[in-house]
């Protein structure tokens, strides 16, 4: 693992970009890593483009400036790629993971990527509808992120996320089960 | 060593957690971005019965501080939290809290002051009340915010002065990080029980609080207040020493980062100090002798200590995340310059005003400051005051 990995999440207000960044950081912490997770604070409102960020490192993270050159970019809403420059700042060798029904080759063409940036796609919207019953693409994208990058131990992440969800949805076990299934399916179905 | 739990928490969560463990007698607060969560989370602890605190939801920050003053004068351990305009509205009462020598602890999440309206980080709010008679402690990250809150209670009660602990708005208050939380029982043992010397509810020894104090005694009381501030440095160090021996994390009035053999250094407070450490590491790898002085305690200002650790540097840059609007220099720069006046008539000392209203401060910009310093050492003239990252 690189000494410091930086991740940027793109979503729309209400899709859970912030929650995903927090859940991921929590899971990384549980695996003994140092973490930071923070949202971009602007005039956020339901449906408007928002971003959030993670930093993951094996050493204490002293840096407190914004993430400018993320190693990994995750896009929760496929319509964002028309309005937001999701590849902004990604260095060569970086990774973009998009929630879309399209293939990585199509997305590569759409974004005009010719260099060594790796593209992964997964239909997290459909997966979440089929497993959770609602379109909540953030948790399945955690599964896709780990499959695409190997940045955390998958089983450990699932266990930790389960624990976090159990606290939040004590009275709704079906929500917990649906989210875990969504993560597992996205892990299996993500394409490169 | 005491038992700790490693968790991921935002700065606001960390400060609220410290307040839960301290379990103060009274918290009176009014919510304001970005400090709202501290009060909101703590109100949850009250509702869930996790603390014994009397929570007073007031109608303004002026009332919040007024209620804290009343409760503290009555003999209670009192805390509150605010930001920006909220601290501004408290200003009148902050002076009264200090003048009455009440050990109130306030969490201030640093945010710019209007106008223009801005909810993001700079240090203007804390700087506005820098002469109010409160001890001021800045935090680099969520861990320090938590540790400083735990120490602040003890510092306030021993120094008999109120303490404000700050974090950088959003950058720390809303950023989640890995921190170590101390065991509840250990925190309670560390802060101990508050036993005020004189208090209104002590019917055996009635006192007057807030009496008129004209030409005959006002001056003497203010003189005692500043004496308490002078002596607070020793209290802060003593509490830090005890904290370090119990919990392992060391604190001083400031932190020296690769400073002893440095040619040049930045002086900064808050979260930017962490980013500057990354720049120092990078420059050191290139063989450049860069260092950093991170100021933790702005009030009392550690004058002699700072003059001493900066005396051998060839060039210094002070980063100010607020401006004094004095058409001169930022507040931190003026304090550093005043501290060094006797020792360093010819010292290169540059001032960088940065990050106002949450303007991003980049690694490259901090590196640019060090470049300016190294060039200044070689004899190239540099601007004395630079507005970093502003469009002019």
C-alpha cells in the first residue's frame, strides 16, 4: 500500500457521499490504519453535486489541506459526469469507479480518457434497488472500491460496516441485511 | 498507562465526548455553525441521562455566557461552545467571566467574522477576544481538541481564569480522524471534583459578586487578573505534565518541529501547523533546514520562551489566519515581533496573512513561504507582509 491514499467521492446531496466516506474511514480504522474523512462544505442541498474525501495511511496523517490529486475517484451518480469534471486532478495510474450500467470502455470514451487512468463500472443503483429496495448507491460502492483497489480486507470491511449499521438501524434488520448484500454484489459485479 | 479506545471522530464529536466525560454541572449554549454539533451531541447525552448536567438552552450566546457566569459564580463547573458571531455576541460577558475569575471552559470552533458573511475557518473570532482575559489554547487536530478540553477544566480551576479551546472550523470540527479516547473513569479522576474557594451558594461564607469597583480598587483587581494570566503558563505546563504522565501524549506552550537546527521556520497555529509539518519533512529530504513552531497557547503569550527558541533562526515567517485591520500586520506576527524585539533587531521576520474565510491553504503555498525565507537569507529582499492566495 502507498504511504498515503486519497479518495474523492462525487454524489448528489442526499445520496450518501459523506456517509460513504465516513463508513469507509471507519472500516479502514478498524483495520489498524490512520484515517481522515471530510465532506466539502458548500451550499449543499438535496440533488446538488457534492463531494467528500478520505485519506488512508499506515502512518499518522498530519496534512489538513484539501484533496487536490485523488488516487481514487468514486462517482455515485452517473449523470454527474455531464456536469462535474470527475477526473479533475487524478494522476496517471489513478482509478475512477462509476455507478452506471454502461461498460468501462464506453465511460472511457465519454470522459475522453486515453492515458493510464483505470476505469471501473458497476450498476450500484440497480443493485441497491434489488437488495435494499431503494436507490442508495453509496454502500454498494464500498464493495466495488475494495474489489477495484484491494485497499482494505473485504471481509473485515463487511464486518465493520455491519456493526456500524447495526447501531444505526437497530429496529430495521432488513436494512442491514440489504446493505450487506448490496456490498457483496457490487464486489462481485464491478467490471474493469 | 491508562486504557484508551481508538475511534474515528470529528473534532466536534471529540469535544462533545470530552464534555460527556467531564460531566459539568451546567452547560448553557446556543447553536451556531460550525460549533452546533458540540451542543447538539451534548444535549443528546443530557436527554439520554449519560450526564448529570443541567442543560440551559438559552436564546442567545450573550445569554449562554451570562448563564455560565451565574452558575459558575454559584459554585458550579460550567462549559459552553460557540463560533464566530456567537463569540462576538458573548464578548461583553467574556470580559466579565474573566474579571470575576470564573473557571468557565468554552469550546470555540474557529470561523470567520461577518461581513461578508462566511461560515468557514479563520481565527478572527478568537483573535477578536484575545484581550478578554481568557486563556486561549489552539488545537491542531481532533486529538488535540479532545486532550485540550480535558486539560482545560483543570487549567481553568487552578489558574482561576476561564479557558477557550479552539479548533479550526470544518477542517477539524467536521473532519473525521483517528483519535484515542481516554477511559471515562480516568478522565473523571484526572479532572477531579471542583471545589471552589468562594462561591455564592456557600451560606457559611457569604460573598458579593460583581460589585461596583471604582477608582479605589478596580485597578488592583485588573492587576491581579493579569498576574493570574502570567502565572497561568506554569499551571498549563503542570497540567500538561500530569496529562502526559497519565495518558502519554505530551503538550507544552508550543511545539517545536525540527526547529533546533533550522535556518528558517514558520510560526503557525491550528490545523495548518500539521500541513506545514508535511512541507518541512519534504524540504528536509531535499537537505533544506526548515522548521516549524506551532503555538498551542496564545494567551498567556509565551514571550520569553518564543524569543528564546526563535533567536538562532536566520529568517522567520509568521502565518496569520486573521488580520488585525490595523494596516500593519496580523495579530500573531505582532506578538512574535514584540517578543523578539530585544533579541533580534536585524532578524528577517515576514508575515503571511492566509486562509481568511476558509480560503484553502495548499502545501505548495507553505513551501513557497519557506522558499521566500531561504531566498531572504541569501539577501534577496522580500515583502514584509504577504497576503497569501488572495486575488488582487
